[in-house]
């Protein structure tokens, strides 16, 4: 296995960071709409969600898939970061 994974958007990103990014972008309610799991619907917290996701491979796969779709889609989370291109010029 190679040490570098340049095309893997999850490489070096913790599950906690993935979850934080999705909660920032969608909010808990929006995340629950996208992925139908109780830990996002009933009294959601990062701690309880991480515990569930670490024990439940199918749920973790859905969260990671949504993260990849979110960060690789233009004008989403990364488009709002300082210094990122917003797609329009001010000239």
C-alpha cells in the first residue's frame, strides 16, 4: 500500500472533522434529511454520533459518501473558505 493517497478526499481527515464539516454545512436537521439515522434526529450531538458511526459501517459509509459529494461539488463548503474562488470576478 502506498503512503500517499493524493486522490482520496478522506485521507488525513478524521471522522470528527467529517462530521463537523457536514453539520456546519447542513445542520443537524439537514443532515438527518440527507441520511436517515436516529443519532442525527433525536437529541443529536457530535459525541453520540461519532460513537454510533464508529460502530456502524453502513452509516459511516453514508456519512463519508455525503462528505465526499459535498467537498467535491463546486461552490459548497470549500467555495466559502477565505481565498477560495467564488466563481465570479469583481473586475
